């Protein structure tokens, strides 16, 4: 399944994107594609599902939070 992280380059969110990407791969075995963006964006998508948005939570994801949201989606994919 396609997993991607869009992150703001202006605010240097790349280190957070790298951290979350590594956590996703470590916990789920799924690689995340990183996509540069702007405007303070930090979103994580699993397929077409938005699983985390910094604008919604007003913070970066906690350690393991995104992987914990993706893991059940891997175990019970939508048809």
C-alpha cells in the first residue's frame, strides 16, 4: 500500500518526516514516500486515507503514533 508523508521544507519538517518514516518502516515493514511541500504542511497518508495531519492536531505525531494507526489498516484492508 502506498504510504506517503508530505512535509514543509520552509519550516524544515524533514527531520520529523524522516523520523516518522523510519518508525513506520520499523513497526509495519512499509516504506513511506516523502513529498516536499510548503505552508507548514505535515500529513501522513496510507493509500487514500489521511492518518495524521499536523494542522488537525496542532502538533507532530508522538513516537509510534502513526505506525499504530497504519498497522490495523494493514491487517484489515478495505475492499
